[in-house]
């Protein structure tokens, strides 16, 4: 069960409307690395969690917090859209360069060329579950594998990408109200990155899983000779300078080996078998002429 309180987690009010920026802000709402994605990811990871209760509770704590971030961003976008499409056109025309390009353009053409037309046509000047180019959010962005180590590593990536995009958006506006909200989201992403890194460490210390994930697969079933080899598969050997090329591996079970000139281990490439003729693929020989 979820309960909603009638207060935002943090401020979500711009100093002035800005429909063009509202379109940009859609990315961190409904994009691949946006708040809807992490909200759904964490909630499903929590609901599916079979690990000790502290992990489930922690995951659901952050998943529920992300609902608040979705609310803040959706409200901020709606408030940025509190102006008419005609005003958008007039504001754009004040810029001499934009005005020269626009000329006598119709209002609807200006909307398409600037702000997201679906904000006006579909959502009535409200936020939509889409990214900054209007692509709809989809559940493929949700990661919940049932292996917490694999999931937590993904979560670090999600928070890193999300924080990166919010930082970029911060630099794209001078609006004090928008920057105030973004500064809060950036700080929470700082916490969440550190939180997932701490959770990864705790998983390993609790002996629930370790590198590589999943540890439950018997390593004797791996092709062990290649398990710790770094293959130099591009021109240059600068990659040899990294810790991944020499020394003990992070799992403590091997030594990195650098192969400067790796050789293929597979069989020679041969032609594929012919398709069933009923599938009408490309024949190996020219087709006989069709008699009339």
C-alpha cells in the first residue's frame, strides 16, 4: 500500500514559464535514464527481492522516493508550460535570427519547430511519459533480474547517467527555481550512487554474491583458459597499461593475462546451410528461367 502526502519532497516551481525548456526536461522524466525508469526498476527489484529483509526495505525506500521525483518533474514541466503557443511564437520572434528563419510561419509550425507539440495537443500543456524527443517511456528500461549484485551494479550506472543528464540540464537554464529543484535531484543522485556502491560491498561481505555475478554458476563449467585473459583486439597496445591487463583479478581467483596478438579459437567460417525452399531464400545457383 502507498500513501501520498500533499507536499512535494522538494520545491518544484520555476521562476517563469519556458515551454522550450520543458521539452528538454522531459528527458529526465521519461527518458531511458529518467526518474520513471529508476522508479519502476527499484520498485520491481524490491517486490521481487528474496534476500534478507534489510535489502528489500532499502530498495523499496529508494523506489518510493523516486515516485516523489517523478511528481516533482511532472509538476515542474506543467508549470513551465503555463503559457500559450502564441506566446511561444512571439517570444521566439524577438530573437532576430529566429525571427528571420520564421518569417511568416504559422503558429502550429512554430510549435513543431520549438516546443513539443504533444504538450499542447495531447497533454493540454502538461507533462507526458516521454523523453525529450517525444519517444514514449517503455518497460524495457526496467531492470529487475532477481540477482541483486547484477541489479545493484546496473543501479550505479542508472544513477550515474541520470545525474550526468541532470547536471547538463542545470547548465542549460538560468531559471533560479528550476536550478533549485535540479540541485536537489543532483544531490540525491550523489547519495544514491554511494548507496548502491555501499550495498554492493555489503552483499559481498554478507557472502550473498561476489564478482563475477552470479557466483552460483560453477566456475569449472567455464572455459577457464580465457576467463582472465585481456584480448588486444584493436590497433595499439596502450590498453596494456591498465590494471585489467596484469596482476590479481578482483575476484581473487586468478591473474590477468594480456594477449597482445590473440588468435581465433573457433573453426573456419563456412557457408550456412540452404533454407527450406518453401521459405524462398536466395539460392546458391541462378534460378532457371520461368517458362511461359
